[in-house]
C-alpha cells in the first residue's frame, strides 16, 4: 500500500472515529495491510479503545497501540491507550507512569481517579487516597471514585495489603501461530485445546474424539481409511502413495474403488447443505488403484514369526482381510475355502460388469504375498472336520459369510422359475446357461436386487441393441429413501432401461399351466412406523392387489450365515443356536476360547467394507488371545503445517462425473464404469476440504479483535464463547456462546463446522491461529 493510500485511509478512519462510528472504522481498516503501518495501527487502537470495555476491545486496543509504537508511531494518544489497556488488564505497574503524567497535568479528574486506583493496587494506599480525593472533589457524582477513596483511606489507616485484582489473566502458553514450532510429546497446558498434546502422538480420549468429529468421512468408514491423506496424495499426482495408504487400511483398494457401499460419501462435509456435492471418494480410491498399482504391493510386517498358527474359514473379504492382518502380526495363517477360487461374494455375487476378475485376482494375490496360504476346494465340516481344525490350530477365525438364502414365506415360492438372487448370480458369474424368458421380476431393493436386474437384462443382449422394454422389472416394498444401495445404483438401473416400482409387496407367486411360474401378485404399501432396522415399516393397502407376468422371479431378499458345518461337530455345535446364528452375537469372541468370528458370519449380511472393518477388529482380539497383550496401539499423530495447500477457489469446483461406457458398449462382461483419467482424478481430489487439518486459536496470542469472526464463511465455524463444556473424560463436548462482547472468554474454532478454507488465518492480525494435521495411526506398542 502506497504512502498516499495509507494517509487517505487513516484520515477516513479518523473522521469515522470523530463521529463515534467505531465499528465502521474497524471494518474500513481491517485487512492484511493494517498491521504493517503505524498510523493505521494507531487508528485501530483508538477504535477499539473508544468502542468499549469488553475484553476483546481491551486486548485489541493494547495490541494495536503496541504495534503502532513498534512501527515508530509514538504519540500521547497511543501511550494513553496503552496505559488504560494495561490498567484494565490489571497491569497497574505498566499503567502507572503514563497515568501519573496525565494526572499531574491537571484538568482531568478521570486521569486522577485512574492514577489513584492504580496506586491503591500497587500498595500505596495513602497516595491513592489523595489522588482519589482530588477526583471526587472535581466530580462528586462519581460514586465509584468515592468508594475507592474510602477503601484507600481505610487501607492506609489499617495497613492492610492492596486488594487482589480481579482483572483478566492470560492462559498458559500453548499452540502459537502458523509459523511456530511445537515440541513433540508436550501436553497442552490449556484445557480448552482441541488435543491433549502440542505435537507428537496423542492417546487421550479427546484426541480420538476430535478426529471422529472432524474427519467425518474417516469416522464413517468401517475400516478407518485415512481418506484425506490418500485424496491429497492423488491431488499431488502420487497415486502410488495413495494406493499404499488405502492398502494399509482397507486391504482391497481396487475392489472397493468399484463396489464399496461408500458410507464415507454421505458423511463428507462437502455435501452438506449449501456446500455442493460430496467428494467422489470411492472413484478416487479406484483412481489410486488404476493409476498407482503397477505390480504387487506388499506391506511391512509389524512383527516377526510368532510360532502361532491360525486357521481362517472362508476366503471372502472378511476372511482374507483377517488373514492379511494376522500375517502382518507374525502368525502363520491358512485360509480354507470350499469354492474353487478365493474371493467369496466378490466372485460369487458381484457381476463382472461391475467388478472385473483380474482386479480381484491381483489383490487376493497381494494377500498371498504377505505369507497367507489359501486352500480352495476344502469344505470345512465335510472334507476337514471342524474339531480337527480347532485341535491343530492355535486360533480359528470363522469368516464363512452369509451363504444361506433368506427365502420368504410366500405362497408359490417353490414353483420352478422362482429362485434366490444369490444362486442366480452365482450361475451367471460361473457362466452357466440361463434362459430368463420375457418377464423377469426382481423382488428387493438392495445390492443384490440391482445386480440381479442388470445381469438379467444382459442375458437378453446389450441395453442398446435390445432395449429392456419392461422385460426386467424391480419391485421394492419401501420407498427410494429406504433403499440400502450405493449412490448411483438406481440411476444406472434406469439408464439401462430397467424400471423400478416402489412400495409394492409380493403376495404370492402364481403357477402356470406348464408347472412354471406365470405371474407374481403384489399389493401396494403405505409406510408406517420405523421397524428394528430404523426404516419405515411397509404396510399393505387394502384393495390394491395387482398381478405382474413373470417367467423368472429373483428373490433378492437377503441371506444368513450357513452354520451347518458347525451343527454336527462336537467342537462347533455349542457355538450356534437353533436359529443358525452364533450364540454370542455379532462380537468377535465365540463360546469357544480359541474360536473367533469375523464379518458377515458374525454380523449378518452387510457391505464389503463393513466386513473388512469387522475383520480388522477381530484380528486384534485374536492377537490379544495368542500373545496375552495388545501389541498394537492406536494414536492420533499431530504434526505441524504451515499451510493446507488449498485455496478457496477449490471449494467451488463441481464434482467430476465418473466416466462410464456408452450403452452400445455394455456387453455382458464389459465393465460399465471406466474410472477417472489422471487429470480428472487430480481435479476431483482438490475438492477435499482436508478435514484432518486442525485450525486452532491460541488464547495466549489472541487479542479478541473479532477479525476472524467477520471473515468466517460458515455460521458456526468460529464462535465467540463464554466457556467450553467438557464431558467426564475431559473431551470438549460443546460450548456456551457469549451473549455479549463482555462475556467473550475465547474465540473457538468449531471443527465440526470448519471447512478449512483458511480465511481466519488470513484475517488474523496477530498470527494466533495454528495449523496442524491430526491423523489416526497404528503403532507397535512401545514405539512412536
């Protein structure tokens, strides 16, 4: 800013201040240039001084007056503002010299009163009484001055010590600003700090609470994937690093980049009202695999060989995830799979057009590469007695999935031409011939229903060459809102010409004269109160029944664990109840101390990422059983940053659409989604808010000027608070807003609403806002 502009701005501000328009003057002066010019700092000091006695005004007036002096703008006004600010903050020794000079000049009873009060607090009661007596004589109507005079006289007569000051005191040193370096391993002295340590590894409940609340995508991921880190790696054109970050957490990045249920995306802060669409996290995960994996990628083991042997039953996502983690823990792991190839539902239930088999093979190969032995074609219970497996192993993990179809109690459900969707998909995936006929009815509204419908349509030819024309239809008893499918699934169904009807419930399957299914009778439903799943219960609408022709009916109605291999075994029969479920429920332990459960076999049918997350937790329980201690520990790693690497304009970039095949190219085995190109991946990942970055205001440096509050883009990202609220574990559980400027005790960055734009850092004139990255990490116990 040129000298002319500075002088013009200073004159404009002075005129506003002369009119008492303090807020207007502050707004006019606020900006990055002001702290660099003494005259502008002096105007700001006067504005805050004139505005009132609130804590923020005192701090701000003192800061800008001090800054004006540092820049050579030394005037009586600046000195007086400093003295009054020091007086208000209880720093009477600093205020005394200036107040003495102003009081001695005469003509200002207020200066005499302040000087007298300062002397009183400094223990000079007799002198104080004299100056206060002069002030009261000049202005008898000031009751406060008279009371202070009387107190000073009494103290002088009795020899009592000066009164304790109830003025404000600064908070203990803590975080500092963006360019300060914080030592690792030092506990924060400020209870109001977001984390327990200034830097390094934190293990306090408040550390994990902060990451859970502040990084909603990672908190929503059952496998705890470090999503911000891998999105940043892709944005920095390092997909290989992004793939490795994914591999560490979710075991199958290439697979999940195609078929993950994406619980992270609805949680993404970017998708909140007024902020646009969520980041394409799943598509970006796939980009890391497509662009960053050029060959097998193996992870370093956590420990050397333990001498313990673990058997895993089932080579699906949960079994393979558990096996890899156990191998990294140093155990010898063998996986037993009754089918001819590993992969479980990845192979048996997901069509090739969604998940190419070479992607599965590559990532299963990486599990083998970690030292896991996979034996296919071994049916535990028939080929290998379960009791023998338990006897010959140090631990056993049951990860057999959910292969028992849930066939509803529906009249006609056993008629030829009515079959469960899982059996149908297995036949499709293994290339067995199927004749769907002209009327395929799919009943259900989940992943299996979508796959069944699209697979059935492909049995008739490509969507473009042979339009569906209603030959394949999907019927679901609830509304679109209650469907449990990944984003875009229903849209792709419609794009391929497959209609879906909501709020219809099957009544019966109708047999034709040839003995096969001829039709399905449905009834329309209304949605009632929520059921055990939390979704609204469908209730039949009387008199609304109708009939739909059917040559093939596919029941996509769920599936259960198949525990038959345990029922007839002396070691296994105590593990399951008559209903076929584990008697111990969805946890990792079973009724046998050596036997554990992972994934859908314990929880019931859920998503692939749920199965992986459950399996990872199960391995911790297995390792604790085998070794008698927790050999891994979770921490929050806190590291300093100078900037986020983002600019505000990135927030307004629209979501990049994931490329797909045109309809004419959608052959039976052609993958529909083609994935991001490298430039598209970089463009999309710049949208991530970097929620693992913590912005925090150091109350020791903050002058409560309110500049960051003015700059905030979100309603509650920065809040002036009277106090923070803590729970029984000393985690920050909320805040009490300040009702007035006088109540403000600190300015708090509310991470739950912060979009990491950095506007507050740019606005802060005193560099009181630190930037740090806080990320969950797994450490070997005793290290870190």
